[in-house]
C-alpha cells in the first residue's frame, strides 16, 4: 500500500463527517488509545515504502507479473516443464526469466530501501511536544506527533506537521515561514496567531486550551484552509494561521500551536509520483512486438512439417523414440507438441530483455540530460529535472510548441517603468534610458531588440485577466485560490539578477511637482504603492539569520530531500525546489561594509561573484545604495536597519521599490500596522483595519487603513485595469502602455465613513468564521467594499528572458511550430511576439478579434473570445486548417482552459507531437500536451510539479530539444531496431534453419547455457551502451544546424521500414551464419555441438560488428564494452567448456570450445561468414555517401578543423537562406 | 570550473563538468567515405581470393572415396535378411569390391557413413546419461530419466549404457583388403583405437571404478536391447577397450549434426609396405559383418576412405566460397569506384 492509498484509506474513515473536529490531547494524556478523542486521525509517521521485509518477494513478483512480457516468459518457462513439449531442461529454462525478475527486484528493493531510509530519517527528526506530566515542551520525534498535540517550533526549524498557530514569540502574534521546500518560493510568508487567542504577552499554556477545533478535511490545496475554534466564542481562521509541514520558521524565536493534520498534511498530499507516460516510440514498438508474435507463430507452424516428415517413413525409424510404454504418439498430437516445443525454442524472438534494456537506457539518458551543465542555472542553482522517466525520446519528435508568456518567455522580473497620475503621464525617460543601458551591458542581443521595438513589450496584469478562468478551470475545491499567494513567488531581493534593476530613477517632473505642491493625489498614489501590497519587510540581519539557519538545515538534512527520495524513481529525478541561496548570499554580501565580516560565512566563490557583479558600483558611487537607500530621499546612510522586501509577486516588489525611490519607504508591516517613511523623514504608522487579499475573480487586492493624522478610514485598491472601474482620461495611457508591452496596474482610493465600515466589518467577521460558504461570503463582502474607487495608474515592465528570440528562431528552423498562448491583452501579446521574433516585421499579421478582420498572411493572432468560437465543434476543422497554414499563431486573452483545449485540438486533429511549456500554473495545458515542460522560475511551482521536464530558462529548451531530444530519440530508435534484429538473428533463425535438418523436432545445436550467456552476458551491454551513449552528431553541430532535428520529427527516426529491413537483414545474416558452417561441414564427421560453436561465434561477431557499423562515435566506453563483450565470450565459453563435464545433461559442452579453437576450419568459417553476412549491410550503410543526407554532411563537417568547419557552416546557412527565399525553386 | 564539492556551496547542484557526464568524451567517428571504404574493399577481395586459391590447391590434393555397400555386391543378401526382424540376430557377412584409381598419400582415414540417420532428433539426442558414462556408480544403477524408455530392460534391470543413442549403436564391422595386381591379397591394417577425442576417452567417458574385472563392475546391469554383447565385451580383442571407454562407442555417442554423416572407424597403419606411403592405387575389397539395418529409415550405409588436409577432409565448399566472396567484393569495389568517380561529385564537395 502506498502512502497515497494510506491517505485515502484514512480519509475515508473520517469522511463520515464533512469536517474534521479535534480537541486537545492533553486531558487524555496517558490514557488508552480508545479513549483518545483524536484517535481516528493518522499519526505523523510516514511510510512511503511499497514493501516490507516480509511481503517483498510475493508483492514484487505480483507487481512484475503485471507486465505482459514477464507473464509471457514465465508461461513459456512453465511450458518447458511439460515433458512432451519441453525443449530444454526445465530447470535451466527458468534461468533467464529468473535473472530478469531478480534484476528488476533488486532495482525495486534498492529504491524501496532508499525510501525506507529517508522515511526513517524524517520520522526520527526531533521536535518539541507539550507534555502535561512534565508541564513543558519535551523533545520527541516527528513520528510521535499526533493530531491534537501541542507542538513548538523554534526559529529555523522545520515544521513537523500542519499546525494551527496559537502563539508566537513575536509581540504582534506573527510568525514568518519560508515555503521554499514546499513550492520553491523563497520569500517569507507571514502567519498570524488565531485571532482571539493572541495573548501575546503571557507565555503559552497549552493546558488552558479547551476549545474544539473544527476545520476542513485534509486536502492538497496549499493556499486554502478554513475552520473555526469553538471555545467561549466561535473564532474563524484560515490559511494565514496554518503552519505547513516541511516549511521553515524564520525570524521568529518560537511558534506553538495545535496539530490539525499529521499524516495527511498539505505538503504530503501535494507530493506526486513521477508521471508515467508512454512514449510514442514505445507505443509503436508494441506493434513490432505484435509482428514478432505473428512471426513466431508462423515459424512455429514449421513444427507441423514434422508430421509430414514423419509420415514419409513407412516404418518407424529406430532413432525415433517411443513413449515409455512402448507406443508412439499419434502424428497429429506430436504435431501439436512440436508447435509448443518450437515456441519454447524460438521464444527469444520476443526479446525478454528488451523492456528491461529500454528502462535502463532511459535511465541512462535521463541521467545524462540532468547532468548537462548547459541546462544548469547558476543563478538559482537549479538543475534540469526529469519527472517523467520514460518519454525522453519524445523530446526528439516535437512538432508544436505551445508556450505561455509570463515567466516563460519573459523573466517575470518586474521593473517600474512609467506612471500616470490623475490623467497626467510621467514617462520616466531617464529610468528607461538607464534600464536600456543596463540591459545592453548584460545582454548585447537584447539591446538590439530593445532598439527595434522601442521597448521590449511587457504585459498587462495577466493574473487579473486570467483570473476567472483560472479559478473555473481548477477543481472546485481549489477554486478559492489566492493567486497572490500561489503564483507570485519571488522575493523582491531575488527577483532581480542585478540590484541595479530594482532601482528607479525618479521622473524629474514628478519629483518637482511633489516637492513643490505636496499634491494630495501624488501622496495618495505613492502611499498606495507603498502600502497596498503584501510585501513583508525584513531587516537584513533578520534575513541573514534566516540564511544561516537554512545553511545549517541544508547541511543537516532537508525534509524535502527526504521526501523527494520517496517519490523519485531515480536519483536523477529529484525535485529541486530548494531555495535560491546564491542570490541571497550575493545580496547580503554587498549590502553594507559592516556586513563584510559576515560574508566569510559564505563560500568564497559566492563572494567573488558578488564582487564581480558589483564593479559598476565603484564607477558610479551615486548608485551605491542598492536596495533601499537613496541619498536624495534623505534616508540616513547610517540607518540602523537595512530593510529588505519579501514580496510574493515581482510586481509588488517593483512597486514598493519605486515608491521608495520617491521617498515613500515601507519600513514595517505587521498584521496591525504599516509604517511608511515619507520623503521628509516623517514616519506614518497606519493602523491596518483589514486586508482583502487578491483573488482571481475580483482581480484586485485592497487594504483598509486608518490614517494616523486625519483619522480617516481609507481603502487603497490595486488591480488590473479591467479589475478597477475604468476612468476615461487614463484609459488612453493604459492602452499606450499596453502597446509598449508594459504590464499595467491601477491604484484606486476610497475614503470610507465610520458607520459603513463598522457595519461592513461585522459582516466580514462572520464571513471569516464561516466554513462552508466562506469563499463566496468573503468575496461578497470584499465586493461590497470595493466600489466607487478613484483611479491612479502605473506601468511595469517584464523583461524578456535572455536568448528567447534565438531559441525561438532555432526551434523554427528545426521545423517546430511555436505558438504563444497568453492571457495578456492583444497589444501586449503582439508586441512581445515581435520582440521574441515569433512574429516577424516582414510578416503579414492577420489579427482575429471579433470586431475587426484585417489582412492576413502568415502570422495569426487570435483573441480569447474568438478562440472560444473557433473551438466550437463546427469551426474546429476550419480552425485547424487555418492554423496549419500559419507560420506562427498567437492567442491572447486565452484562459487556461482554452489553452489546454487548443493543445488537445491540435494534438488530436493533426496527430502531431506537442510540447507545452509554462512557467507558472497552467497545469491544464502542460498535461494536455504530449510533453509538458515547466520553467522553475519566479512564480509558483505548480507547472513544474505537473511537468515532465523542468528547466529554469526558456533558452534551455533549445538544447533540450535539439540536442538531447535528437540524441535520445535517435539512440533509442536505433537501439530498439537493433534489439529486434539481434534477437531474430542470434538464435531464433539459426535454430529455425537447423530444424530443416533435425526432423523439425526442436533440437538446438547450441548448448542451452551458451544461449543464456549469449543473451544475458555477451550481447546485452553493447546495445544498452549504444542506446545511452552513441552520438551521431555532436551537440555543437546540432545547435548550429537546427534543421537536423526535422528527421526525428517526421519519423521519429524509427520507421516501420527500418524495422522490416532489420528483420530481413537478420534473416539474411542468420542464413549465412547457418549455411556457411553447414556447407563447410557437410558430409564430415562433425557432431552437433561442435557445429554449434562456430555458429555461435559467427553470430556474435556478426552482431557485434553490425553494431560497430551502427556506432557513429567510438569513445573509450564503446571500445571497452565492444571488445569486452567479445573477450567475455571467449573467456566464459572456454571456462564453461573446460569445467562442465556432465553438469548440463544431456548436452555435453565439455572441451568443445577448446577443440574448435584448435581447428583451423573454425577460423576460416568465422572470417568468411562474418564478411559475407555483413557485406550487404555495409553496402547499405554506404549508400548514404553517394547522396549524403544532412546528417552525414553534418558529421563530415564536424570532423573538419574548427576554422574550416565554421566556414562550411556559414556556406551551408547561406545556401539555405537562398533556398528559403526561393521556395518555388 | 573544477569539480564542486557536492552538497555545499552556492553551486551545490551544478553537475560535474567532466567529459563523461557532459558527453564530450573524445570519440573516434569513422565515416564511410570512398577513401576509407574502397581500399578496405580491395584489400578484402585480395585476401579472400588468395585464401580461396590456397584452400583450393589444398583441397585438390586431398582424396576421398565413398563406397555405398547397402545393397552392393553380396550385401544385398544381408540387406534382405535384415528386413526381417526375426532374422535380426543372425549374423551375415558380405564383401564389396572397389577400386582406388589414384594413390591416397599420407594418413588415410577409414569412415563408415550413414545416410538419413537422424542422430539429431531432440528426444534421441537427449536419450543418454552423461553421469552414467562418466562412471558414476549411482547413475549406473539408476539411469537418468532422459534414457526412458531405454533405461531398464523388461526385468527392471538398469541398462548400461542406457538411452536410445547407445541402443542404436552402429554395429557393422569392416575388414579392408588390398588386392595388389601382382600378388596375394594384403589385409589393410587399421588403428582401431585413438579415433576419439582425447578428452572423450580420458575425461568424459570412464568405466565405473572397480578393483576386479570390468564384468563385475557392470554387474547388475543389462546390455542395451539391440546389442549382441554386453558393454564390457565390446572389443574381444583388446580388454582395455571395453566398457564405456570403447572407442567405437565413444565415437557413436558424439551425435552427428546432420542426417548424412560419417564416423571414424579406423586409421591406416603406415608402418609397413605397401602402406607406408598411404593407400596405393588398385583393387580393394571390404568384408562387412552386416548387422545394422537401414531400411527402416530409408537409409544407406557406406564406407568412406579419405585423406585429410590441415583444415579437414575433402570439401570444395570453403575454397569456392572464398573465391566467390573475393570476386563479389571485387565487383562491388569496382562498381563503387565507378559510381564514386561518376556520381560522387557531391561527396567530394563535402570533402573539400
């Protein structure tokens, strides 16, 4: 039973209630378990192992025999025990299947043992549980934690279970928590003590807790939780009071609470096993296996000839053996027997080791992909990960790529660009110039684009536009998701690769206006920017503490890694969700001179990097204030605390930084207060009355504060333009921003009078305490408040990721259609499409939206509403037809559901291989495609969790597809064809031919042990090595010539004809391998096993040399394995012949090999047979040299010296461009 | 970028930048171009042709003579006699005359040949007990089940040697006589021992250990059904050639690969004239004790006299195959050359 089963089982138990009720365990401490109130809930010990010591063998066997192939081979082995049918000694015939089974079992056992180890490690972690008898928190182990226990977690410790926060050491009742282990988001999340229980001054006395906690049943939604506590009064709480298992407590000395979920924690329920997809090649291969079965049956029918042969004798010959009672089996029956005997004899035609070999090959391929240093992201210390282990070769056959934009094509790193306040536009041109310069320094290519397109287009608030659909596309239980929590992941400090980017040069005009007039609206605008967010302020020192702790915890052990072990089938597939330490270090290390003493704490390499990155500062001392100090804003350089912003979404960080540039520095945020320092040094402390968090339906967030001076209740709202009532004079500017590719956010303000607020507040409290309709009620109350707003606006830029245009161009050249499906506004989307070369300026762009139909050519831009029409049944065919004529398609304003429908439609209608790539949360789209790729980037990790492969940059897609995809699919296809060839050739046909001479009785002229060795020892390693390591064309050439990818696309490198050619070749070669020895020995006194030796040997030579012709690049490993295989053959054969006198009755291989190797005719036969058998294949392999394919040319170019190679490549590309410009020719 | 220690440091997860892990191991990529392929082809062709010529010359110097005696000469009588199962035990002698047109120089091997006798049928092949033949007492008394139904006789006595192979042992015997044109007939002396593999005689086949006579060692066992004498009396002339280590038995027990086969019967003793140079040309007769019935399987029996070369008996296949192969490769090489010269411009372009 897996842990999931366990969970569902326990879940079933409390499914009698719609909610979970629990109370404190303390009054019942020491009592029997049947009196425990929370006994029905699973304990905290985790068990992810599949097997126990006792049930391993039976359970593993059952598991293995679920595979048809294994069952097939077992039944054949059993058939061998039937005396009238058997072809070999039954015991020996069991050996191959046993070897295969035990190899697999060892693999499974090892994996399970690793799971067990990590379980144990996790279960034995220490934690503090309150004990009534000791009147204090005692150290226990994680596995001892039960629902209803009181647990205290100290700073930098990992939370052992889902705990409802009841007390913290923080005077405000706040606890900070880092969720990097859970979702990869590195910013700190704030959790609050359950309201009403917040007795912050006194120490926490669990014994005084006598309420009943009622909460929802365990579920996997990390961002939603609701329940209430029923003591004297009913107090509601939500996710903001829940500490999640696996997260780390930061910046808080200690936090205590009651355990609500022990085993069924949200993090456990969120862990998914690696996905088990079947690749296209494998599906194709199964058909070949079926052909093999047919072939086998056909060949076995030759057994029937035995009957005819028998009939040709008038009397029974003396060498025909009667049954033990002296009678002879009737010829019909013996025909049937013969049929089965032949099946046993020729069973190898269906390769027993093929499936195991494919698995091994794919493991090797995955290993090499994840080891690729080019796919490693230094900035975030993330490797490429493979979650799906068995679709590596699908990467080589991609025809369509569907890409999201946010966080995929773009960095999702936001920079404040320009704003419009009360209808006046402030372009911030200085800032723009600086950013362009910065971009130019970091990436020369990008600068070109900047210039071409005025500004790299950014995009409007996707979260807002996607909102409703996102929610509707989710499972009902998840729909109350707060996107600001889920998706917007990066901390302010980490959202930028360079601290320079966080800086904003204030617009002179605006600054001037502000200083002179102190206009109220400007004040409001910047105040809103500074406080209307969920940014957490942490001091640098506090943050460092966090880092320190994390370093320690990383050293000791990371629960995530433990958990990872459980679900990963191979080490290479580990989930890498760990924090982005390097960046943190970098920021820290150059923050302040007095920090330098502390930097020794970190690795020197990190420090050196940080120094490099900071060279610019020395040239421009004025810019030295990186994060939070600007001399002109008047904040003192000697400020005692360095503030650092932990934002949940990059745009929030950008806005706070922008506000700071204008002197509005967010200093502190607690649940009750927000402190802002004004430009002139005054500090304003706002009392926070309420926060209406972001949700995708409202598409905005609000904060209600009481102004410290005017005592007014003010509500600031932030959201997408469509989320906030539109004001006419600003709309023009917003449109202009969108055209520039900027993402737009609007701020609004509302002054609320006291009566309205207090009335509203009561309803709000009720809504918060509700469980069943909490979501709707909260939404309603929020909507009640958020009306009659006054508008302000701003624009934010999202930078394009590096090398995106090059990657898209390369993918295009590789014959892959790239589509962008985004939720952005049309203008924003088109703009970004131009800048990433998805649309070319020479293209005629045909824009579809319901209002206008312009002229059409190659590029197609579709609006979301139109898309929904096109996806209707009656228009689908035309839509697909239209799309197939387009070079590029851009869908904007598309909902996640539409995205996945588009992918599904193209996949089914055009029968193409599709790849979906997303950096955030479009799980639907990723799962709809054949291959899902997630970008582990700034936003949430949902896409990554659902993906088959996760990379950290869009540009990595190029190498992943063009190189690894190409390699994997070519290797695997070649390997499979070779495998079929090998099995047909090696014995099946040799044995088959021999039947013509032994009365079709199923005699094998090769000792059965040799056969076993042959398949398991002599010829198993080369194809596996071939499948993992062969390299037809170097990575360099594949990247230089993307068109080489096209071959894999059309055929997958594996055509049915290839298979049949392989089989025909196998027939020819086996014919030669049989008949040359036959004729050479014809009429001589050769005995049967002596005949088998040269046949065996020439088979081996042919097979190995055949592979040698196939191998395109010989590395040391190739040599070792190929030569090793031949050596092992001779060594093992000689040893076996020398040792086995009568060990294998009734065949007698004693001294055969030695006898043969002393006989010259053996060598004459070996040479002649090998040459003749391989001649046609050699000629077949030669045919390419006459009309060299692109691949062959590329290989030849690759071998030239570098300068000539480059020259060739240039010529080739020129030629291609020439061809492309005259398509008719 | 050296190797970063795993588990620590900011690049903790960075993969090793080693040639193996980055798949950048130095590789030799042979490419099939005319310049590499054609020389190999020509060389192969020359080697094959030369080998073929050498083999051909060798084979031309070997001699072989087959005499089918199934119904030849006086043997027709025996042949008819053996058709009748009742008469099976009656002995029958016959003589077949033949002529050797050309002297067989050197060592001459005397074989008996059988046609259409399938020693390679699966169940026939399996019908033996290696353990018994290697002299294990236990197997002597309780033969392996593979021997069924030739493991025990009708009295339940274990058969030694058991199994169908031993049971159907070829039991004709031959005496070869040379008729010189000028004098009295001379019996051709044959080594009847030393005709087995050394390892068979000394390792694989052993008599059951005994301190006394062989007969006592085999006490409690029965002779195979078709045999006329027990296994310890196979060679009345040479007591040390009896039991499981009898050369004829060993030769027979090595099952032939094909239905038409020959097995060694004896080797010419070249100690005395006129056989010191081999078998001289002339008339010969072979006297056969005709026991082995072949009509049941539509078979034939023959006597084969042969000299051997360094690679075996007279077999024209290998030299011809080498010659043909060499020729084919040569033709292929020429065709390739022509094609490359005529069409191969593209290929050349790529080379330059």
